[in-house]
């Protein structure tokens, strides 16, 4: 199981109640599901419109994680979606 840091920006930060936190998981989807379960429905909603970067590269929920990878959660900043 990989371990790293997940960083929340803008509305994701507000929904999570934190700027960043550690994670453990094998895939991006597993980490997002655990974060949504820990922080609630508003963060889960943000995840439906957010872009996810793994060490700076845009990635989908099925992306495999390696130790030390930083996940960036970037919701739409101007009120639009992707």
C-alpha cells in the first residue's frame, strides 16, 4: 500500500477542513473514497467536478499510486466545470 500526501485547494480545502493530510492506498480512487468517507458528502461532491494531479500529472481514479506521490485536488476555480 502506498503512502503520501493529499493536498486540497479552494472548495476542496473548505470541504475537507484541512489543507493537506497523509493518505494510504493503492489507487487514486481508493484514496478519494477514503477521504470522502472521512470528511463527508460535500467533499464527495467536490470530487465529482475536481481535477486530480499526481505529482503534477493529471490522472483518473484508476491511477496506481507509489510511495511519496502527492495528490492535488483542484476543484473548478471560476465556478465552471472541467
